């Protein structure tokens, strides 16, 4: 085969291989957790291997200093599963700008009671957790007709 033909064949093979799913896409997620009773680090230890097998790379932090414009640009999404009360104006601006520019936000469970000093964050999440259910009626028996 002529050198030019070999080069074209190699280029075509690279294009086909890259389009055939041989190189799995990686979704990079910054996971903001805390050391509270929901135990987000433990949840990540359970879910992390499954997510990695599916092309999702998760970086865990409990440090609000990670919420900068420069750092958030490294990720496709920000996942929040924490009970952190306060966010600084600079961090709020970084998160809101990140989402405005197309970054993903996954606010899980207790994230709706997080960053409570930010009306803009609460509006972005869509609501704020009000209070836990103090007691629920007990069900001692169930009849199914």
C-alpha cells in the first residue's frame, strides 16, 4: 500500500474508532458534601464505582472554597448533597454564573436546606425545605381488598 493510502487508512480508522464508542465519554462532577448525618462521603463510596463504570468521574469535597468560577469550569456538573448554611457572595456568584453558562446542577435531598443565606440559590433549586416531619402516624395493620 502506498504511504499516502496508509496514512488515509490510519486516519479513517482513528475516526471510526473514536465514533464507535471505544473511547467512553467522561462526565466530570464536583460533589459538594459535608460531615453531617446524611453521610454524603459514605454515599459516594457506595455509588462511585458504579458511576465510574458508566463514565462519570466524581470529585468529592466538603470545602466551599472549591466554588470558584475557575474551579467549576473543570466540571460538567455540580452535585450538592449537604447541609451547609452559608455561602459567600463570591461563591454564590460563581455557582450562578456556572449554571447560567450551561453547567449542570444536581441539588439532592438536603441541598434544598443548604446555603440558606442565598435567595438566588433557593430560587435556582426551586424551593426550600421547611421542616422535617416530626411524627408520622404508625400503621399497625394493612388490609388490601
